[in-house]
């Protein structure tokens, strides 16, 4: 076994994503308590160790992308999730979403969403019940391990109960939800930062949001049951979080401009369709994995397919 000269491969763009996620993480700490730090820290550490087990024995450093994977997974989980489940998701995401395909740069699926999908399907009760309403005002939940005094439904569940939260609560992070998705104003600021620094590309972000608004607007105009208005579509669930930080993953997304537009449009539309017609309250995770699956086909259709005139 060759010992690597550096244990971590420095990647400026990945570090920039972590910086952009920091404000939303700090807000979650303020309104949910210190338990969120444990959830996210465990997923990040486990992701690094899991990838390291494959790479260190070959003398290769772990990529900073593993830290991003762990952070995205942890932030996409409810703060009440049993602490051991997050690391399980990290292991599944890194091993079966990344390393079995050859490691960094070769994974067709977003590892964080692979890990989250496993937790969601294996432990549905823990992922869909026991939501915590943020404690806002004064020092918030900074003196608590967990803000477990008041619980309530997420915005996506609340809309089905005809008691949706106010838009301002959704925007400012005063509603229930997963750790990193509640403070949407901070996610937007962080998302604009990675776009400005060119760590992410507009060609993925805009089609995702536009297609979600269009699909949501059409269903809303036709009075489809459980279909909220377009603004609520964007401000609820994990669309803002995923639209900036998941869809823009440079490895598991298409490489062409037309492919990116189709990819983002597919994810935004499927997210809304699953929310409205599916059995799951949130559809973004499934939409991303579906987009990852067809991404290479989209690029092939754009670049390598034969033109009709060439077949004559």
C-alpha cells in the first residue's frame, strides 16, 4: 500500500460549493439546534472515510467532492433522523453511486441523491414523520441539542391539509423541512454565488426552475387537486436547494447546452408531477436520479445521432 502525499485532493469549485452552503447550515443550527451539526458532520466524515478506503491503499487522495456529497446528503435530511442513518446513506452513496463506477469524474448518478434515496426507501417513517418547526427569535435553538418542542408538517404536506405556511415563512426559513432546505433566501444567495464564481452553470438552473413553474402553473390553472400556485411550487420542498446545488453537479449532468436544457426541464417537470400525482410528498430526488439516468442519452441524441439526410 502506497501512502498518499496528500490525503485530500483540493478542488476550488467544490470548496466554493461548501462555502455557499455555509449560511444555510448556520441558519439550521440557529433554528433547529446543535443536532443538525451532528447529522451533517457524520455524513461528511463517513463520505470521506468511505472514499478513502478505496483510494488511500492506492496512494491516491480523496477528492473534496466527497465532502460536498456528505454535506448535500446531510443537509437534505430531517434533523430528527436517527444519527446512524445518515452515515449509512453516505456509505451507500459513495460506494454504489460513485466508486463502483470508477470514482470521481466517472459516476453517472449524483452520490448524495443515491444515498438519500436509499434512506428514504429503507426508512420511510423516519424520513417523513416527526418534522420540527424552527425555533425563531432571540437565541433560537442555540442552547438546545434539538428543537423538538414543536412539530408540524412540511410545506408540501401542509398544502394537502389546506393549511400551507405563508410565503414569507417559506422564503425566510421559518417553516418545517429538511436541515438545509428551509432558509431559501440563503440558498438563493449561495446559489447566486456559485453561479457568479462559475462553479455552477445557469444552463442547468434556469430550465429547472422555469419548467417547475410552467408545469405547476398549468396544473394550478386547471384546478388540479393538491396543485399549489407556481410561487409555492418553487418555495416549498427542496426545489431551491436542489435547483442550485444538485442539478448543477458537473459529473452526473449532460455536457452539452441543449442536453442541459432538456435535463433541467425534465427534472423541474417531474418534480412537480411526483408532488401532485405521486405517493411521495417530494419528487425532486427521484427527478434528479431519472435525469441522471437519461442524461447520457440526451447528450448522444444531441451530438452523435445520425441526421436523416445522412441515412439516405
